[in-house]
């Protein structure tokens, strides 16, 4: 968008939301989808993904996924990738989006600091950085990510963090940092408490079943998983989710470990219903130092006992409240698993429901929306003063 055009726009408290993301909308249904689908109830939302490189001509693919929410995928030709600066091409495509969709008043919402390279020229009414993870610690993270995050912190009006430990790490870097740990659509996952029909993919798997769903990548302690499976060959380990950034050859192969691939968000309660214990065998490393797993409250809402390695945002509050069993070694995991198999306490479910009632995605969205509206109102007021 040309600045000359943008500067003639009369600011308004009505705005579109433009999200710049490193995640694909159709990859795994998680925090961005929960939040942005709620924002789309009141305004247009454009979810701008990372580019796909193609043999054909460079263009934008814009697809409406639900009311007011469009997924925007830049398709960049191999020729443009080889002969042009890809950042410049992304900037041009982003400007094309603004022109074609007549986007005037808008808020920028970042999930990746890398997007600052092609979006810094825009003049939004507010800039939000929803910092889900410490991305610089992830495998294959671009070396310039840390510097780009510094640039984004300078530009941002608001910084949200995906957990308490990440908040502690970021709160001194910006004056408006707010912790919004993993929330939950409790009613969706409570369905697992009453589903009786087994999923076809799990019918042939003996019990007891210890299940995990989510991305299977460098954050999973695959050595620990193998050790637990070897210690208890009579336990079955069901791993649901896509495998990324690690090769299939690296995955532990045992008769009692079952990889079922990725499943839709809508189907997760049905898979959970068939498990005896839900697990989070995360590695303890730099890439998991600040994670706040969304699956923690989801597992609990499903009514399942949970065993996890000592991830900081799981230990506090879930471990401290005795809602989740914490285990560091394979031996501890087995001991915790044996305890979890004995759990069948109606009082515990009441305590869980009471705790989860405070952390719905609706409440998180309302709080975020209020903070954004406040920034926008101040800017509109100052522009008309």
C-alpha cells in the first residue's frame, strides 16, 4: 500500500485485522485459530501465511474459511525467488492484498518477527505481537530472528505471551506485555467423557493406552518415550499428530508405540475418549523452556489423568495443584503412570472443571480485544484532536 494513499484515510474505531503468521491455518488447530476465529465474528480477518514456491506465476491465493476470515497464501514463482529479493515480493503481494480488499483501517497481528521485513512500511492503528513461543530456540530458526524480534518489540503497541514463563522472559523488553496462557474450549473436550464408540484406528490397540496428540518434533523426548515403552511393554503408547523437523527414521519403533498421523481438531475428543492416560513426554531443552502446552487443559477437560515431564508452565500451576503428575525419568514416568491408572475420582473432576472455568478462549479473546480497542481509541482520539 502506498503511504500517500494510506495517509488520506480517516481513522476509525472499526478496523480489519491482518495476521502475519509462520504457521499454516490448516496445519494444527491451536492458539491462532482459536483467537482469530473469535475476532472474525466482529471484523474482517486476513491470515497471511508464509510463501509457497511454484512453477507458475507469482500470485495471491485468498480463500474464505469462515465468516469474515480469509486465509491468504502468497505463491511465488521459482523465477522470482531466483531473480528477485523474496522479501520485496512478499511486500508487493501484501500491498496487493490491501488494494484488492480495500483495507484502510487495520491492526497488524504478528506471530513471527520475520514478517517485519515485509510489513514495516505499513501504518496500522495498532500493532500486536502474540508471542506463542521462544521461536529462536526452535530447530531451523533463522539466525536473524532475534534481531527482527527486537525490531518488532519497538514497533508493537501490545505484546501477548503464550505462557507465564515466557511472560517472565519478555516483560522487561516492552512496557505493555500481558500473559495469556493456553486457554480451552472446555465443552468441546468434555465430549470425551461421554463418547463410548471407539475410533476405528484405535480399536485393535490393547489397553492400557497412554495417548499424546500434537506436533511430533524436536520438542518430544523420543528417547524417553522409547525407554518407557521398553520398561512397560504391556502399556500401549498412541501418538497422534504430524511428524515435522525430525525424520521418521529417528522415531522409536516398538510393538507398543503406535503413530496414527495428524487428526482434525473436531476428532480429538473421540481419540481422547479411548485413552486411559494422556501424556506429554516433552524433552527438557531450549525449545521447550517457555512452552505452555494447550493440550494440558484439553486433556484435563476430557477427564483424563495426565502425566508430563517437568515443563515449567505445566509444573506451575497444574503440578503444584496436583492436577498433573510430573515425571523426569522413564522410571518416574512409569510410577506416575501406575498412579494415574488408579485415578477415578469424581471430586477431582469437579476441581478440574472449577479451575478450567476461569480460562476459556472466549475470556482470553475478550481481554485481548479490550486491550486492542483501547489502543485504537487512543489513536483515533489523538488523530482528531
